[in-house]
């Protein structure tokens, strides 16, 4: 009865569930889902970056950079972090939506319809990974504060308000039960408030780590870079940042003065946000001190668990920087025929290093593990962090077992199917029966013959 679907969106898991019902093996259903996620990520990234910068070349360049980020590949093939890598499908939609909101003329025709793009992005993230939505929402708040003059323009503020209202309305079917159940009881995830997460941050060396091997260690404070997980933005994005810095402090000769000033500001904002997020992912950001300041910070930091989760946001920010730099390179006459070579070289770096990382994870580091029968899987019952267990529920009760009967009760029969449990019992002196089900709000027990509720 673990009610994870109330707290953690699993809408997109209907895809592998449907494949399973159609007869595909569990392994095949998961592999096809991963393939679908990769295709969706690439397709949406290409469409969004192309729409942003009005160039199919930049669209493809941004698509390569985004889909081959080391952290995304790490989530796919190291961690199998289904919710997190599914949520990454929709980050380019937010990049496109807020790019259009803040760069287009507010009085222009169709400006208000720009809210539809971030609504789609936020909805996809909410239905995939609640924590990613929390992190992304905070980054968007920072963006709005940085651009406060534009944020509080009447039409722009109207678009942002519409984005919030429409996102809530579209996802109300998930958010209302979620909030209702959250308010109804206390859950184990509250225990994360005491977690100190600063030691889980990456080392500065990770920011410039380019090997991108499929390491397994996340204990950076103890093991340093030894066998480290590939948590970084990768060499290709580092080259994009370097390219922008070269362009940024150049003469901007490819564009007229006003256009060049606007372009600089447009790229500087994601660069600052990306660098800020990268710093927050390190062990030097004062996470522990913030937790000690306020219970609110303690709750937020505890739910984050790992500062390295912020790497997905750093990635989308740096891809935007890379795409803006690519736009300047394509317009520049300074480098002549070398323009395409520069962008092609960076894309090739992403492809080669991404291929090396996938090969190291899937083929070199670990051999194939084969199971020839159901018995080979053993018996394993877990709810991982048990964040959504009601307070007082014990983990050992999650394993399958029959009802617990008090003295004086004889059980004639018992069957359990999902959340439905039926028990046939006789007693003359009264007593109690404990069923192996979690008692969330809305779960009810009653006498089958009379319908009388049981407490």
C-alpha cells in the first residue's frame, strides 16, 4: 500500500507499464523507455534551440550539447534515475519559454501565448520528478529577480502569472491529492531535515574533469577524485564557455552596437546563473550553515539530499551560453571559413567524450549480469528512502506476510490483491486483526456482508 504515486508523479511510467501489459519483458520495456526518453530529449532540445535562435544549425548544435551532457548520461546509465532523467526532457522548453518572454516585445502580437511553453515544461517536470520542479522553480525565481525591471512590466508580469495559474490548473489532478495527503499525516521524509548535505558536494576539480568515466564513488569528502562519478558539465560545455568569453571580451564586430550589447546581456545571464548553480553544487557552498539558520532551509536542503542534483540546471544554462556563442560565430566574418570548424569541433568533442562515457559504463567497467530464471532474482523488498511512509510505520512490515491475529480469533481464509485484502475470521471474545497495509487517508476497512466500517 505504499502510496508513492500520490507524492511522486509517475505519469510517464505508463509507457513501460503499457509495454509490459502488451507482453514485452520487463527488461525490454525499460530499454524501450530509455530509448524513447533519448529520442524525446533530442527532439525537444533541437526544436527549442532552433526556435530560440532561428537557426537549424544552432538547433542541432544545442541538441548535441544537451543530450550528451555527462550528467544526463550518468543519470541514464549509472544511476538509472528515471524521474530525474525524464524531467530533463522538459528543461529546454523552459529555456525557450523564458527566452521568448524576456526577449520579445511585450506589446507584440501573440506575446501572451508565450506562457504555454513554460506551462508545458513545468507540467512535464511535475509529472516526472517533484524535486527537479522545486529546483527549477527556484532558479526561475532568481531569473525573475535578476531581470526585475522586465519582470514587473505589466504584460510580462501577466504572462508569468498566467504561467503559474495554468501550470497549477493543468496539474491540479495530481497537486490536489498530493497536498491533501501531505496535510493529512506526518511522513518519514521529515527526517531528512537533519541531514547535512555540504560534504556531498563535488570538489572544484570536478568542474574541470573531462575523462567522464563511469565511476561509482560519490563519497568525495573521503575518496576525492578516486573512481569518482562523472558529475560535471563536460569538456564540450567548458569549451563553449571559453568560446563565449573570447567573444564576450572581443570587439563584437559581427553585430551592430545595440544588438551586440543585447546579445552580451542575453548570454551573461545564463552564464551567471550557471556558474552560481555550479558553485552551489560544490562542497564549499554553505549548505550546513543554511540548515542551521532556519527549519525552512533545513527542510529544503534535506529534501535536496545531494547538491550534485543541481548539475542538470547548470547544464541547460551553459548550453544556452554555448548556443548564443554559436550564433555570434556564425555571423562573424573575423574567422571566415573557420566558423563551421569551430562549432563542428566542439560538437565532435561532445560526441567522442559521450561515446567514451557510455562505453565505459556499459561495456568496460561492468560485465553483463545474466538471470536465467525468476529464482535467480532472489527476494528483495525495499522502498529506498521510505520518504512517504507514515510516521510510526516500520520498514520490516513492508515485506509480504499474512494478518496478525490476537488471541481468540481463528482465520478461515485470507487473500490480498493490490490494496484489497479480504479476511474470513471467527471470534467469540472479540480481538483485533492487523493487516499488512499502510494506513493512509482514504484507506478504509469494512465488514463485507453489512458494509459496517471498521476502525
